[in-house]
């Protein structure tokens, strides 16, 4: 007997209908969850689908429904561990609703972000989730008239098709700096994030408010600009050390910045927390395994990703979704110490 090496037979909706003894329209309605049929017919269709390993034609279904079940996701750095947690939460929740993500990166460049958003629209996505970025707010509001938008980590004036989700960055920074103050620190350096990035600015505000409430004067020689990446934390900490300014603690704008700062301190033989206490923000999975484990501010990154995908599903159903600001939590570990028992004043 000759073996056939041609393409496998295409399994059509009509073939599933014949095998199950029902009409093609009944199969279609069962698969999309809108059919009201007997348990016997439902079971017959499900068995036929399984027997023939049937996969619906996504293109045909999208042409019929006007939707692709694809959600564009504009991130800034797809390789970042922080964005990776957001993306994982988004993807997991989208999968639960039968939708697929289409990822693109803006690289913290407004022109690149706008170009990627147009590319996503050209691919007929049903909606877009945007993670941070600098693209013009007026452009985003106009964009949301074409497809709904969920914005993460950037406060914008909401509209019926533009929803913002975020965390209380100011309070988180206030709490972690207050923790350092309660340990006796008065000279607290800060490595900030991207200039004009809302998270960075709000964390700087929280830092300044904590100092002010404790009666500690603000000193701009203790501020260095980073970029939310390990390399920025390394360079910023080297600048602080080279400047010869006195400090006993450092508030890094995020955990990745703290990782870079930790490396700079290690290379200069500055011990953490014996000589300098160090804190971060985010509580990335790797922060528990830093040497020593990092004191930080936990924001529910993965959960916010899932919330964003759920908000998109609700927008696509025409439901109202309010702006949500999540609270954060101080996580005390082993990179901070009280003045006089570890860190030098």
C-alpha cells in the first residue's frame, strides 16, 4: 500500500456537523458559547471536535464577527523582568478569555511608541494595553476612539474607552523612606528613574515628603538620575561615590536600579547593610535572592497584568471600567540596618 505524503485533510465545520448529526450553525453556536441545545447534542459536538482535532478557522471567524480576538500590548522593554511579570499576567488572563496578545516594544521613545501603535491597529487588534511610555496623551485619547485602550502605570484623564490602572507610587516611596528614617538614617540618597516618567516623579515626591515630615532638609546633592535599569543604578551609584557626598542609606527608584547600585557598592568595598542600607521598589522575583535579600516595596505586578486584561474584556463588552490605584506594601528584608547596629552614620 502506498503511503500518502500530502497535506492532511482539512477538517471543516460541515464535517463536524455531519459527524455529530446536527447543523453547521448549531456547531458554530456551540463553539462560541451561544447555543441552547440538549446535553446530548452538546456532547456529540464535543466528541466530534475531539475525534477530528478540529480547530476553528480564526480568519473566517474574525471576518464573520468583526473581531480578531487579538489584543495589542505595547511594552517598553520586553526583556525587562518588571515588564515580564506584567506581560505574564496579561497573557494568562487573555488566554482565559480566549484571546491572544500581540506584543510590541516602544523603547521609551514617543515616536517609536506611536509607530508601534499604528502597526498594531493595522493588524486589526480588538484593543490595546499600553505599559508606561511617553506617547502624547491627546494621541492616545484619539486612538481610543478607534479601539479601547487600557493604560498601565501612567495617569491620564479617563474616557469611556480609555482606562488607567496603577499603583500608589508616592505612598510606597514615602513608606520605604520612612522605614529608613525610623532606623536612624538622615543622609538618604535617591537614585531616580527616567526624567518626566510619572512613576519616577511620584517616587521622588514621596521621598521628599517623608524627609519633610521628619524635619530632614532636602539636599539635591543626594539625588542622582538613573534609568530604571541595572546599568543606570550602577553608573548613578558610582557618581554618588565619586562626588564624595556623605550618605548612610540609598533609596533606589526600582529593584533593577538597586541591583546595579549594589554592584557598584560591592566593587568599592562598601558593605550592605553594614556601611550603607539599600532599598528598592517593585519586589521583583529576584529581589528575594539578592545577597543580601533586598528590602523593597511590593507592588502586585502580575495581578495588575491580569486586571488589565480583565479591564479590556469588560471594555469590549461595553462595560464601564473605573480608574484603579492599587496600594503597595513595604517588604523588610536584609539590606537595611539601624544606625549604630550595622550601617555607619
